[in-house]
């Protein structure tokens, strides 16, 4: 496959690369933090999009994989003193494994029933971690400050984390494109459009759905480890924020579900909006309300999101925006 | 025999949808399946196709027992179908719809091959011009052709056609019958459910009549159309009908 010839492939990568290089060139920490937060959103949205956008399954539990991956990775770093480059993939794999098991159980459900089950999973995961002593229960865990010495001190570690996140986001967007333009992606989209018809045509829906779920879970698992490595401590309330799951859905819908570029624009755009709202006195306490209203408006008037709207409004762009 | 249905029954709660249906279908035939509304024709398709498991009886396809197989496994084995109520993948293009059939059907093609097959098949059913359109934007007649194209693209051995002629105008019916015949000439065995009598009588080698889930009659189109039981099922009691017709107004 000649993905490199397709603007739909390299355009998102170029955008992330440019955003990632900017603070590295200027060396400004404030810029780095803004872009770090934006990239977290972009990565969460892009990974959710594999399930929500390509496969058509709405999950309110995406943050479970972020939280669980983070906890597993953090435990390896704080209790077992293992390095980040082992902890991060382990976090991703454990999130993927959880998705595999969950997929076998709840991907039989469809539509609203699946969505409801994922809310239950989110609450169950938080309750479990709250009561699981090795993970520090409700208090959580923290990293010894000396842990960062291996990464050239805490200040350097922040830059390391940033670079790792940029690379991870690039990989994720490439995976997202490759999934979408593959035979596997075609089966996911067939499931999204009509699962029964897809099965009659020979698509093995149960296994395709499970693999989509696993791929979409691995990335938030890794991101969780990076995020809390940078943070230095982890608590159940921080790791399993249900509202972040909902905000991620808003990001995907805003940018355009089922597209590669959409979650990138949606994640960055939503984070930008949130940043503005948080410092506006009128909105600072009700920024989640704005997210809710935004979701409603998108679903009612632009169900395709920004990218979907652009593609249908300007057919020329279909070759460029995937 | 490509398909053998042995004493298959299916009930839904108190409704006996199918009772002891037996069909032996030799390769290369077109079998017409007719009967009044609610006779169980589509249910029979759903049982053959693996959407419902039969309560009794067995089904074998290409010599192996396939009772209890899910539809996706039967698709891989070479069974394809169209739906009475069209089920296009709306947000995918017409070509992509057909590619799904080619990719996941019997022959398991990669995307590039599937695209080529899709274009061939779309040309064959006369949808080539709209290949890049979204499937949701087609009209009903075109969606019926799309259903057919998806099924054909999977290169099936057995094709189940569920009312592909319904809702089409006479010219479209003639064109569609032509297409069905050509599919058969390529060696595909076909079972078609149809209400358009002259069409199904014309194209089928053999007809099976269902009524209230019971196999009412079976035979050549000529035999079946003269069978008094069949006439009764469609028109009511023939003697009564005659009497009513003779009654002075």
C-alpha cells in the first residue's frame, strides 16, 4: 500500500510533527505544556475513533483504559522500580488485554446497551482500584523524586515525556489511517453501517469488533502511563474521570467521527476551547455544560463533524482529508 | 445436490412458521419459492442462511451438514443472499459496498482485487456510473441491484434472492430477469422468492409453494399453476370463487 502518496496519510502526521517540533525548537515550557495537553486529547480522541468512528460503537468507558494502563505502568515504576520504557508498553498491553476480555463479554450488546455497559465498567474499575491495596487504594501511589534521576532529573523527564507522546501520537495516527484504509477497516465500517448485513456478507463481526476494541484501548493505556509518570502521583479520582470519557466523545464528534484527521482537529480544537473557557469568569465553572451543548449541536446540525462537513461541502477535499 | 433441506421446522412462540420443509436442490437450477404473504418464505431463507437455527430437521450445503452455522461461515462456504428490505451500507460508496462482498465472501480477496471485482460486477448489474456515490443516495431499484451486486461479488455457489423484483417497473423487471438468468448461466444455483408471478414462472425450472409454513406443492411452473391447492391458497376456494363470479350483480 502506498500510504505515503496519500495526503490523507501524511497531512495529520505533518500537523502533529509541526506541533511537536515547535516547543522543542523554541524551548519554551509553557508552549510545551499546552501542546502536551492537546496531544493527550488528540491521542485519546483518535484511539476512541477506531471504535466509535470506524466500528460505530459508542463507549463511555474509554478512560478506563487510560486509568488501568496508568495504574499498571505506575505500579511497575513505583513499586518494582522498572523503567518507563518497560512500564509504558506494559500499561498499553494490560489495557489491550482488558479490552479483549471486555470485548468478549460486552461487545455482544448493541447500541444503547453497549454504551450503558461501558458506563458500568468505568464505575467498576474505579471501585476496584479504590479497594485494591497494592495500588494504594483511595490514596493512590507516588513516584519517588529520585526515580527521575535516571531520566536526567525531573525537568529533563518532562521533555522526554513530551517527545514520547509526540512519537506515540504519530504512531497512533498512522495506525488509524492504516486501519481505515485496510480490509480490516472495511469490515469495521460494514459493521458500523449494518452489522447483520455485514455478517451475511461474511464479516466475522465478533472478532473484528474485539480487535478494534483492543487497538483502541492500547493507546490510552500507554498515554496513561506517560501522563502519570509526568504527574508523579496517581489517584483513582484522577485516573478514572468519567467526564473525560464524555469529553473524548465530544472531541471525536466535533472533528468528524470515522475520519483520520477529525479526532486530531477535534481534540486540539476542544482543548483550545476548554482552555479559553476555563479562564473566562462566566464559563469557568460550567465548561462541561458547554461540552454538552456542543455535543447536542453537533449531533443535530453537523453529524459529520468538521471534517465530515468539509468533505460533503467541498468534494474536492475528499482526496486530501481522510 | 448443492442444498438439501430435510424436514426443517421453525416456530416462534405459538406460531409454526415452518413445518417439515424438505427441498433437494440440484446444482445449476433456479428454484422459485412462492406463496402468499406470511407463508414463511423469508423465514425459510433465514434458516437456510443461518440467521435462525432450525428447531427440527437438518440442512446440508455442498454435501456437508451446516445446521447451526452462523451466516458469516455460510458466506465463506459460498452462500450469498439479498434482502427483501434492502440493507445498503449507507455511508460507504457503492463500490465499497460491493467490495465487502468480494472481500469477505467465498474467495476472500484483498482490497485491490476486490475493487476490480466490484467494478466488474457493478458493470454487469448496470450500476457502474454511480460507483463512487454513497449507497444511501441510491433509489430503491438501484439499491436492489446493489444488493444483487454485493451477493454476486462474493462469487457464491448458491444465491438466495428475496424479492429482487418487488417495486420495480416492467422494464426494470425484464432487465433484472435477464441479469438473474446470466448469473445462473455462470453456474450459480439460485433460489428466488418472488411475487411477480409471470417472472418467476418464466425463469424458474422448478417451483415450491409455501402456505402457512407448509410445503403446499412442488413441481414445474406449469404443474404448479394448475394445482387446485395452489389456486386456493392464492384465491381462496376455487369453487366458491367460481360461484361468486357467476352470481348476478
